[in-house]
C-alpha cells in the first residue's frame, strides 16, 4: 500500500494517538516541557517588502536579536535564536552562527524505481543537526549562507518539510553578504559550541509531506498538466534546459540524463528572477512574476530544477512571501530526466512503463541527449576572475640546478611573513612524552593519562585532538580528547593565477585553532580520529608540521580511536583553558619546505628534481578528477595524466586492512619496500629537501596521508602539494580543450602545465563524449505504479511517528559522521 494512501487513511484514525504521543514526547523524553512550538514572542518582526508572513528578515532584525542576547542563548530561559549557516565556504561567519554542510541535510535515497540525489535528509540526520545546534522547542532558526541564495532556501525547505512551522523559521535577506555590509564588526571566524539538545523531529506536530513531491507524484501531476486548473509546474533549471537545448548533469554515476525539455504545460521561471541586488524582490513584484506564467492562488505550484536547490527560492517566495500552496520536487530533473523507456536513447524503463515520462513531454522542445548532445565533458572554470592579486608568472628565468628561479607563491609569501622565525618562543623538547617514533599505541597514551598529562593546567602536557566531524565526536571519543573539526581545516586561497580549494590554513586561522585547544610550547599533540578516513588526521599532522611544530611534539595514535577500548570511549567534553601561543612567535618559523607550491612543483619537474607521487593511485584516465567548485555539477578539470618522472600509489595500501576499517599502519619496513618498488630516484632524508618526494592527490587531503607516512614514519624529505590535481589539471592555455590561461586581458600561459615539459601522459577531458547516467532501476520496484510508490515519505513518516521510547538507536546520527564535507558549528 502506498505511503500517500496509507497516510491519508491512517492520519484521522491515528490523530488522537499522535497528539498523546507528542505530548508524552515533550514532557517525558527531553522535550523541555510545554507545548512543542508556540508562536514566538521575543522574535516577532515586521514583514519585509509586503510579504504575507514575517519569515524574511533584514540584517537589522538579526542584529537586534543579537543585542538582546537571543543568539546562542544558553540560559535555559526564554527565546533562543540559532543562526544556521548552510554550505558557506568563507572563513568568516556571522558572530555565533553554526555551520551546516550539504551532506548533513541531503542524502542519496531510493525512491520510485531507483536511487536519486540529493534528496531530503532522513529523520536521523535532522535530529543529529538540530541536537548538535542546540535547537529546542523555544528556538527560532535563522537561515543564511555566503554562497548562492538557494543554499539558505534549501535548508529552509528541509526544516519546513520535517514539520517546523513558519513562525519559528526565518531567512536572512541577502545572507552573510548583506549582514557583513551592514555590520562588518560582527563577522569573525569564531566557532560556537552550543550545548546539545535532546529535541527531535518526533517532537513536532507532523511531517509536512505536502511540501514535497516525490517522483511518483510529479509523474501523476504532469499526466494531466496541460488541462489542469489546480496544478502548475515551474522549471528553474535555466531556459536552455527547459527548451531541450542543453543536457542536464547526472548526479550519481554518469554525465547527463536521458532526456531534456519540459512537460507539456510546464512553465519556466528562473530563480534569479526572485532577487534584486542579492535580496528578494517585494511581494508584489514576485506575485506578478508568477501570475505572468499563469499562476494564481487557486493553483498548487510544484517547483523543480536540476538537483532541488535552485528551485527553492521559488518555493520560498510562494511559501514564505506569498503564503501560497507550493511543493518542491527535490529529485528534480536529474532524477526525472532518466525516467525514459526509449532504449535507443539510453532509457532503461520497459516499454509502456507507467514510470516513463517520454509521452508527457512537450513535443517541440525535448531532446534525447545521447543523440544530440554527446559532446565532451563539462570543463570547470579556472575561476581567474575570483583571484586575489593573481601572479603573472611562475618563474624569473630557468636555473636547472635549484629553485632560485621560482617566484614565491602568494600563499607561502604570506605565511612566511606571518611566521618568519624571528619569534622568541621555542617549543620545548619533550621529557615525559618523549618517544622514538611518531606513532604511539594505546598503552603509551594511557600512561600519559595516568600521569595526569592530558589537558594539564601547567608544565608539560598532552592535548588529544580527535580530527573528525562534530557529530562523530559527540557520539563517542577518547576521554579528554578535543574536537579538531574537519570543517575549516582547509581554506580557499589564491596561488599563482587563480584560487584553489583545500589549501593550507593561514597563520591567523591556525592560531585560532591551537589557542582554542589550549596548545602551548610545552604541549605534545596526539592526533587521533573517529572518522572513517585516514586523510583527515593526516591533514592535521601536515598542518602542525607546516606551522613549525617538530615531529617530537606530534604523535599519532596508531589505529586512531579504534585502538582505544571501545567501552572506555565517552561523550564528555573536557573543559579547556585557551592558550596564547601564536605560530608567529615560534623561533622555528613556518616550515615552508614541507609544502610545495604550484610554481615550485613546475620547476622541480622541469629540472628533474625529486619525484611526484599521486597517492590516489593511477588517475591518468579521462574523467578521473571532478571539479571542486560548487557552481557547476558534473564538471572536470581540463586534463588528466602523469607528471614527468612521476608515479602513483594508492594510499589505502599503507594500512593493515583499510577496506575493513583497520587503520593501523603497516611497519616502516613494509611501507618502504612497497614504495621502493615504484622505482625512481632515491629521495633525500637529511632535511635538505634536495631530492624530495612530492605528495599530491585531488584536493590535498589524500596527499596528507602520503606526507605523514613519508615524513612521520620513514623520515623522508616530503612535501605536500595541497593544490593537487584540482589545481594542476586546470593549468592549460589551450582554449579548444577548455583551458583559460591565455584568455582575458592578462596572458597567464606561462602557468600552463599541459606540455611534455611537465607531463609524460596527457589526456584531455574535452576529448571524451558524455555518457548517459544509468538509472539502475530495481526490478521489483518496476511493478509499482507512480501513484502507489512513495518510499522516501513513507520512511520519513514512520520515523517521525515512532515514539522515542520505541525508536532504538536510529534517533541519533551515524557514528561515522556525514562524509567528506563533514558537519560542525
């Protein structure tokens, strides 16, 4: 029986039970007492721009709540405001704002006949976020972002779907940019640590499933759309996709969907039309935009785009500004565009399948992508326009014996100036924590605990850093360990001609982290992790080495948290006294030799100095390196390949049994033998870096594993290339392949690396034809009909209506965290 039918038939019969259950949840299961979500009083505000509700707020309103002490209010009395900053990437945030990543609120889920992404978060994911942010029944949530406006509106829709009423949800008009322009002194890099709550979506009145359309529901709508007097559908992808003149990206395992265009009777309305100068237009202006497309208040609107993000400003405009009936189809065209029975075009549905949309498309404006748009992979922009003081050339000349001809990169010039070695603070040699190796075992760390060295108030001490997500840390960690959140462990910085992601932290950012952790000159840092990847803790190791911490003061727990007796893990968070240590004060200065910049690696390769290793494994094949900027889905760097004199090695082979979660490192002898089998020159091991190994990957994270093994275990001169292939693979001046270095008013072609000077193998992504993304339909689901299959909402309804006492362990977050993006405040 379908979820839609089941809910409509059961809700009236179960209404009394739900009311009683909700009451019990609030009073008896940590709900905080009182009714679930009363109309707020202290966070009331006037409607903006003639809106029918007061959901949209201006920066001044948020500022007034900050002044009143409502943001992050931990007193336990009265109203509280939580500022939820969704998918921001900049270093600064609104004071007190909590950051939430995309992976925290979206998931690949099965719906219809196959998987789709990024669909709405599950109940367990929602609970993890609202509890981590300290949200309870007295909280007003303000959504913001420093990215595209649809980031904040997507988060708003997610909370609405899960049952949060409009009265408790606000959206900051103009986001972080508008607030920063009005109140620059209230922007900082401080990371709040709210007291977790026990609140759950189960404490809410009910799932607002009428705010979401499943793939089955959208098919039922478009069947009757041309003549419908009750429904209207809006496509927010872009006019070229709507008209079938461009191919929509696949989001699961291929380049493009099967078919593009729009359903007969569907309307196009760009999300950009909702805004003027970065803020929402007035209610009257917005209403006129929708009315011009045939909408009026008697029709229920369904909005979609490519991935369920850029359609959400339309959802917000109708739901929060016009107070109209609207729903989001979050599967959107990246899902719907694969529901085809045209096998010749890549469709996988059986002939006459009720799931096939082919017959409902506008006959003049739909296109099968396999036949018309088999063109090359989408090439990601180099983003030169966003560079801060781009560097025109990598070299001053060509000196083949050393790197004296390299122009120092902007990153290392800034970091070298910040910590130039003129400081008077020396990190003391360890005594009680002296070990012969960087890797330590459980017994060693336990001994330091028994000696009261962990978080000691004075003298020699130990600080344990759990390098993971906030959710995973909250679930369980080693006693005394502090969270070293993977969010914010890397930043975007300009190097050479353009910005690159996941670059090494600058000095101010590193200072903020070590001071918050109470690290001083007498501290031995122990790195561990509850994350399910070795590159997170390895990245922390690289950061400390780069910023002047000697190996003798950095230890890594071999096997990470799994090496600790699991019953002894805890959820208690230690109280830490902040330190005043700055890397600028260290006499060692920044250790720039532990990092190789783009220009330095270019020079080393052309001079034949050292050896570059791709620790992802062999990634020379076309399509190996997806783009890293979030503005385009399904894009790639310009070229793949192998550096001259370079090789590859899979980082998982450093561990005893990576595939099954045994992250203990193999012996130094085993690792050395495996690397020697690669051949190449013998690296230097004397600290001269005259013939080092250059470690790289896609974005500098996996490269950190190579660096840790080489530097920490083998004692080899190693340098991390944090720009990695997401930077190197875009350094092309060949416009026919997507290269951009020769474009614009400044010719940056001296940075081009796609030549035999630097490469032994070059494969251009523009030379590969696009591939239709598989639907991978589940054969058992093909027998269902769109009207009777609603798996996502069925599961969400079951979650929300299950009493907390019966929910078992599914009410929390997965202990492994939420993936690469991570979470955290």
